[in-house]
C-alpha cells in the first residue's frame, strides 16, 4: 500500500493512538507483501507436556514467536488415523482426552478454540478429486491441543484437524499435502504433530528424564532421518521401510511419522528449515521438530 493512500485511509477512520496507527500500518504492509505463513512439524511426545514446563514446552512456545498471528490453524495429528480423509467442520470442537493412566489434572484440561467450517469446506475443495468427508464428531485430540495449548494459550485462533488416511502410502500423503500449499498465503498455519522416532514397545521409561538418551539404532535412525529432511530426500523418507533396520525400528507404525511428510510437502524453494527440540528420549523416541519459514 502506498503511504499517501494509507494516510488517506487513516483520515477516514476514528481517532486512534499512535500504537494503533503503527499496528495498522504494519498490518497493511504485511498484506501488501503477500507474506507466507511458516509451517511447523512438532514432536509432541507425552500428553504430560500439556501441563508441564520443560525444555520441550519452551521449544513449542518459541516456535511461534515473531510470526504473524494466524487467521486459523490446520492440524495434522498422528492421533486421527482414519479410513479415508476427514476434516473437522464443527463450530466448536470438543477437547478429546484420548489416553488413559495419567493424572486427573490432564483430563481437566480444556482447549476451547473455535472451529472454522468455512475453512473446512475450502480445504475439502482444495483436496479434490480426493473425497474428503466433513466431520462433526471428532474434535481436537491430544496431538493437537497438548501442543496448541502452549502455542496459543488463549485458544483465540480457530482450529480444524485433517485426518490421516491409513490406507495410503507415504508418497501419496506427500503429494496429497501439496494441494494445501496455497493456504499458507492466506494466513493459515499448517501444523503437523507426531514423533519422527516413535517405538513405544522398546522405550525405557525408567530413563525418561535422561534427555538425549537413545539406543544405538535410535541414534543411527535420528542421524539418517535428519539428513534426509535437510536434503529434502523425499524418496528416502517415503521409503523408510526399505531402509536400514534402524529405520524400521524407528518407525514401526506410520501414524506418528506421516505428519512430517505433510509439512515437508508445503516447503517452497529457498525457504529455510530449522530444527528445534532435536533430542532423543527413553531410548526409542525423538522430540525432533522443525519449522519452515
């Protein structure tokens, strides 16, 4: 927006403070520049991260510092794994406590963000010709709200969830996610929530507080997967099951892994990818997260 036109616009508005004028001018500048919203993959880890303060939670919070407040959020969570693809389309999604054996304080948490039925329908259309079901039953699972609680604690940004179709292979998910890329230019934050290395069956929970502890195979897989991500070697990432024994142990089931492919699919040329929370836990889990901006 030209400064002369901007000033003329201000003249027609009610009296504002200097701070208000500055904020408005910054908003106009951002709109004119066509700023692309960053996109983030977060290793969400234990549901307890929702009510704890630790270095990983600090990483969650820092990931959205210095970025514009999104118009809305689309979350691809490991915990909505369905036959076919669905998108939440209700006005007020419920907070789903999809776990057991944790303290009552965790079950008491509510994340009362609004939904966005209009965005759900837009997403449905963008993903054609794949049939995407508008869902009014699911809500926000802990893969979404346990993270969003720290990113936007006031729950003042509308949220929808996109499910992961368990009948499709990794490369299909990567190509499918590319259709969402235009939403980044409309103020939408697209968030993937899972864990890149996620083998609960082999986890040593007695050492859960030894941050950085990983079995030899987990360290090998961690090094390989981070290298593939940085090199954008999508073929290697999509075909992890054909890789080393370490990779097979790291990803025994795909639901926590696939959200990272959704986020990588949204990356534009020359954008930077930066890791955070990049540590192993309990021998067989990783909290590795990354941001594209």
